[in-house]
C-alpha cells in the first residue's frame, strides 16, 4: 500500500545526530530499505521534517520503519495511506 510517512524530528536529538555524524547514515539506510518513490526534507511545525512516500508491503514493516525515527531522532511519526492520480481515477471509476 502506498504510504506517506511524516516524521518530525526533535531538534535536540537531531542536532546530536548531526553533530556525531550518524544522521546521514540513518537517512541513507532508511532510503535504501524503503526505496521511496518520493523523499522530501523540510521544516514543518518548527522542526526538521522528513516526508517519504513508499510501498508499505505489510503492516509488520511498521516497527522497523518508525523505530529508526524514534530511537535516532526522538521523532513524532505519522503514517497515512495515500493515492496517486491513477489510484484516484481507478477508485472513482469503481463508484459508477
């Protein structure tokens, strides 16, 4: 299932991760694991934020995905099922 992950990193924890050099390593490992179709990094709600769109193949993947953010950046993580335009067209066509 196409999933949007929004992780808002704690400033103090992510500062430490940047200072000790582990942040790039953690991000690259996560990108390699998830192979997202889109990955964006920005500031939202006053903090560093990561937005990833990836295929969540099974709910059992959730711990291995979100725990990295919890453990390495004391992050707040949200997961949302999402559709692209083709998915929406298919869903709307099924209504009629």
